[in-house]
C-alpha cells in the first residue's frame, strides 16, 4: 500500500505540474494574441504632438498679427512648408505600415473617434472592415493635411485686412494685405484639432494595447 500510495503521489504531482504549465502557457498566449490595434508607433505619436503645437502656435500668431507685415502670407510661406513636410512624413509612415489595407478599429475605439470628429467625420466614416488602425491613422492624417492646405489657401487669397504700420496706397489709405482673421483662425483650429485629437486617440490605444 505504501508503494502504491507513493506512486500515486508521483503521478498526481507530475499531473499537477503539467496542468500548471498548460495554464501558464494559455495565460501568456491570451495576453499576446488578443490584439485589436496595430503596434504603437512612437514617431507618429510624437509627430502629432509636435504638429499640434506648431499649427496652433502659428494660427494664434497669425491672428494676433492680422494686418501686420509679419502676419501676411508671404512672410509665413516657409512655416507652411515646414508643417506640410512634417505631416507628409507621418502620412508616409502610416501608409507604409497599413500597406493600403484600409481602416479598421474596434467598435469602442471607432465610437471614440466618431464622438471627437462629430460632423467632420470622413464621408466614408470609420469602417470596421478589412485593414488596421494604421489605415485609420493614415486617413486622419490625410484629413489634417487637407485642412492645412485649406488654411493656407484662405490665408493667401481669401482673408484680407487693412495694413498696420505699412506704406499707404496712392490714395493715402491703408493697403489690403493677406491675413488670417481671428475668427477664421479659431474656426480652422477647431476643425484641425478635432482631427489631430482623433488620430491621437488611435495612437494612444496602440500604446495602451502594447502595454497590456
């Protein structure tokens, strides 16, 4: 009896060790394979932060300097070019990662993006079909670039202000110069920040998922 009991103990002990090993494997497998978003990309995350700071600072400065020489389009072309290059870099990076597979988000994440974007959601929406979150980031970054181009066009050709501290025209009146009016700046930044924040939410989700 003692021998049989000892053999049973050995068998039971071996079984429990085997069972524990299986549970550990399943636990770690569950943590690593259930991934609903693409891997976190620090370059895109930091790039969005830098872009948001730069575009908001530019828009505020332009509104404050409306009518002054430093607020004219001609004086700020290089700043627009720098912003365009920065957003193009982020678009290219997201495009390479998504490989043209389209936009796909979890239901909860798509709802967050939709809430932020409101009426400015892309016409095709945030579809939960084939693709990944890089495709959604690419789509949102492309919207941000379009908004930059729109702001640039308004500054260059649409908004005009009476010049301040600049030579007068032939009739002795202040000349009309290109500018970005405070109202225009405020509206443009509200729309742009929606898109930036939506893209930021997607990137934050990637980071959070990677830490789980």
